[in-house]
C-alpha cells in the first residue's frame, strides 16, 4: 500500500488553526475568516471539503467520502440547516450527500445519473488498498460501504449567486474534469473554490465523462479572471495556493493542444509533466 502520509508536510496545514471536533477521521482547519477546510487524510484521495460561512447561512462545498459522519461534524461546528453544493459528482465528493436535504445541483444528465449513488459491489473498489485501516471510524464496516442516493432540492446554473448573508458566491461552470464540474467564486474574500479542476498533483482529463477541449476552454476562462482574486482552494492536496497557477494551467493545456497535435481518445493515456502538476489525457 502506498504511504500517502509522506506528502502531509508539503500540504502545509500548519499554516492554519486546527479546530477541535470529535471524529479522528476528519481534520478541520480555519483557512481564512468564516471558512473551514474539512480534510480526510486517512484515505488515498485525501479529499478536502469546505464549510463556507455567511452571516445568515453556511454552505458545504462537497461532502467527502461518506466514511466519517459529515452531518455530525457540521452540527458540532455549530451549523444545522446548511446548503450543500458539489464541485462535481465523482464518488469522493458526494459520499455524505445523503445526510443533507438542502442540496443545490446542476440540471445535468451526468450529475443526475450520479445522484443514484453506487452500490456496495461498485463502491468496494474505492477502499481496496486505499485506506489506513486503524484510522477508520469505530463501527464502520467496509463490507457495507456504498455511495448512497440523494436528491437535489434546487437547481443552479452558471452565473447564479448564492447569498449567505454579507457573502455572495458566484457559480461558475468549469467542465472538463467532469461534465458537471463547477467552481464557487468568492469575490469578497479574493478566492475561488475550484474542486478537481486544479490541484498540485496529477490532473485527470482522461476519465469517463472527461473532455479535454472543455477542460481547455475552462482553463482559458479561469486564466482570464485569475487576476481578480488571490487564492485557489482545491479539493485535494495543498490548499490556499496563488491564483497565478491558473495561468500556468492554461499554458500547460495550450502546450498539450498545440504542440502535441489533436487529442484523441485511445485505450492508453498520456501524462504530461509540468512544474508541480501533471495532466493525464
């Protein structure tokens, strides 16, 4: 089994104040005023969800793996009725969705299909050689792990604003990694919550549902506005990283597209290495 804990120091969580809570499965950090990062370090995905807090409402951006009790955690942090929005509907971002009623989502065929969840026989692969066994929550039974179905309470679209009370988040559709990828632009706090569109590791443009050319267009869009905010908050690896990475990301996609010729679907994949990240197509 890969020892992914060797990467932990590079994530620089020591920059932030750690918030006490009762579940060992999660680690929670205050990454800026009224914004908490919820990290799940004991699974290979090491996914990060975000609790974004306004004066009237709080929004949970992704619900993680569904291994720890996300609803219990949110209540311990002092919130009950919250909005949930997913960066996209890949399994590691929607695992706790079933625990919440106020889910906002896209009216998108791919997202609607994934609302149905994944059975235990489908989901068991996600735990194989991917979890540190002695860190699993008490009572968690691997044989019963599944991505449970959930319902969308309200549909959102590109350009919509979610008003949390003295804090507005703009919905930006950012497809490519998946057809339903979206980001939340927090102009007041000079940041963007970007899901899996960018993080400091291997970026996936080769998965079922991924589209290289959509990803390229998304990178062009994000690069064009990168000067309007300071920080990127990805869903994996190091968080609160400079927005200038979005210019590097667009340059990388341009290099692949125009120096490597047309990107076509094949059974094999190519990995292109750049400074601090790579792209798999």
